[in-house]
């Protein structure tokens, strides 16, 4: 709690300086006003201001914490706004069928995009949520994008998965995908090839496609897309204009899907 005398003392000492401080601030932040002369503080006035600020902070250190909380809030808001703008700009890339696997209704009225990594524990947990949403909502389109950010094993598994898209279609691909996600322990290229074979893929052709320029371009393109969207982890869901991080569960995702249908945004105002 602020000392009851400090605001009054600050007001008395700084009242003559109010105009000067405002003009100095404006001059520093506004190019036009910066060209006009602004009165400066005398050494005595500057010392008085510094001393009072120091005294205020020492007597009320919680002000620093409050300022940090507010700074974090503003940064979070700014990041969310930047991500919304990026999502809008990258809409075509997000739903590109050439770089994604499609689950649910390809012509759905709402699309949810998941960026996932085969070695992500939370992605494995979210798999059931994604499956449940696609099953319960016949108008939902789910786009799965390989986003291998958890090391070389993830990249190798992703190369197999992306290459397998040209052979395994529809249910066959998701049989492979689900089995790979259900794998215990570390997932790598060898394990992915093993499961792809079980799912009916031509392994020799698959090995060849894994090293193709097209497969490399798809993976690198998705990683670059994730970077532009500010994605720092998996799973990351794009619902409407929002980025949702983590295995947040069916209720949270469903609420955002319903909001998109209602107002066109993941969070309706009012």
C-alpha cells in the first residue's frame, strides 16, 4: 500500500514540472514535437524526481511486481494479436491439402488445424480429443500437419509420414498415423517404416520418396509456417483466428469451434 504522504508530496514537488515533463515525453516520442524546443529539468528538479521515485519504490516494492505483471499482460496481448494476423495471412498454407492430412469432413464449415510431433507426449494425449471431435461433429474438417521440432528422430518419422501420404489414403493413412502415435518410447524413422509396412505401404517406394525434394520441401515449409505463426511447442491448434497450445481437451476446442460458427471467431465478444 502506498504511503499516504507520498502522492501529496509528489504532487506538490512535481506540479511545477508537470508541463515540462509532458512536453519532454512528447518530444521524445513524437517526431513532430521533437522538433520544437521543450523546457528541461534543472539538476535540482531532476534529483528531486529521482529521489522521490526511489523512495516510492523502496517503500512500495509491490509496484515493481505490478508493473511486471502488466508488462507480461501487454506482451501476451501483443503476441495474440500478432498470431491472429499471421493466421489470417497464412490461411491458404494452413489448409493446403498437398502438405497436410485431412480428417473428418473435407468440406466442413469449420476447420481446425493441428501442428503435431510424433514424439510429443501431449500430442499423443490430444489424439483422442481430435478423433472424438471429428466423430461427433460431421461438419468439422481437421487438418493434421507434421511439425517435427523435437529432434532428429522426429524429423525422420515425419519424413516417413509425409512420404506415406502419397500411398496411404484416407482411413489407411490414419491407421498408420494412429499406430505411430500410440508407439511407446521414442519414435524414429525405422519405427515409422515398420508401421507403414504394416499399414500396406510399399516400403522400397516409401524409402525413395522419403529422400525426395518434395518430402523435404513439405517438412521445411511446415516448420517455416510454424515459425511465422509463432508456434513454440506442440500440439498447437489453429481454430478460427486463434492459436491454442497444448492438449486442452474436447470442451475447450469444442467451445471455440462453436464460437467460430456463431461469430466467425474463436472467441466471441460480448
